[in-house]
């Protein structure tokens, strides 16, 4: 079954190159960017400025093809693709939780941006701890490695 | 810009009807289901069983059309669509964080399922608190209402 989506806006960030980027929002603390939502969707942004964080779903437009076994940025071993956040996926949907600074007209000013400049936006959802926060988690192969995400930067392996 | 994705599996749950469903995984504690991943993607499931939770991205296949202003299940007022989790969206992508019970061959047995039976799966990502957890959040219009999600059930408004 094939599913067709459409770009509803564009994510703006200081990152123009796939190399040397933060690999998660937690590695991009304070990095400022914005979301230019297409004017036809402006009405849907109402009430969004009351939320500290939003979940961005976007298309990894620079990632083509995929492998089901990958060596992630945070590991030296090969892992099953779906146990990683690698951008090259059967459906290359990216997910980032970013801080909302201000909503003005059809632009959302955001912080903690780990997304490539020019990335096509697919959806915005409010981040709600009651829905989205989990505690006491096992994190498999990332155990002891996830904290390295703060300093780790991307290389060209998924370009 | 148009983006084409493909179904990579099917989500199985006890929910056969859009009415009377939990509206978030937190309202579906203990509800069991499974994900039948297409056999061609089985290799990508390796290492997934080490994680307590996974993020499911899926297509709201029963939702057609959308309105940019909606009255959410948890409120009596009209809100901007992107400040809600309503299923009818410009790109109807659903997001649920569910508990992993077991991975066997190409089937993932899960718990806390708030998804309609037969829903097309788009992506699976590991849930990693270091990447995905945020504390001290303002939650706009959901303030004081988000806890009602445990008991709230859907009606036909987004059918």
C-alpha cells in the first residue's frame, strides 16, 4: 500500500551540510531555527504557543535508500535499523522534539534544532508528558551510550 | 512537494471501530496487540527487544480530510489543529509510544496499544529518554485536562 503525503512547510536551521550536525535535539541545546508553515495552514497553528515543546515529523529529503543493518553514530557494532534513529529508512520520516519560542503569523521560532536547513515538514504535534513521556526504560544497545549524544556530531555515513 | 511512503507492516489490536477507543497509549495501559512487520524488513528488527518502548509512526487510514480548527476529545473549545493530536490532519501520521513485550520472527508483541486494528505501519523507532523525554513542560489548553486521557474514549467526531 502506497501513501502520499505533502510538504506543509519548511524547517530552517543553521545546518547546511549533513556532516558535523548534532544527531539529536539534546545535542543541539540552544540552537535556534524556525518553521515556515505554508500560509494555507496558518489557522492550524492557533493555541500552539501555549506549549513548551512540539514534536516535528519531517522528511529526511537528503537520505536515499536504506540498509536494514546499520552502524549507528553512537556505536561501533552493526544494529537492526529499527533499533536505531538512522535517517535512511524504508520510510524516511524524522522525529524531533524542539522548544517553541514564539509563533508569529505562519512562522514558528524554535530552539534545540537538530534538523538540516530546508527539510520538508510533514506534521506538528504538541508534546504532552502525559501522552509522550516514559520513565524507567531499558534502552538496549544504547545503554551507557545515549548520553554521548550531547557531543556527538554526524559524519557522512548516512549521506 | 509530494512524498510517497509505503506500508511496511500492520498493527493488530482489539479495536475494530473508531468509536469507544482509548485516545492515547496512557489510556490503553495493558491493552495487548502486535505488529506484523512485512517479512522483507525482518532483519531490521534485530536489537529491538532490548528496548522497553518503541515509537510507532503509522497512517490514520480511516481518517479522510481535515479541518484546521477542531474540537478535541479533551476540550469543549475549538483549537488549532496542530495544537491537538486529532487524527484528521493534512498528513495523517499517527504517533504512539508502546511497550515491547517480545519480538518473535517478524512479529512484535506490544502493550498499551491505542491504535485501530489493521492500521498501516510506516516506521518504528526506539524510545530513548535521553532523546525523547522532556520535563517541566507547559501544555497550553491541555493544562488540567491531559490526565483525563486515562478514562476518555473516542466518539465518531474524527471518523
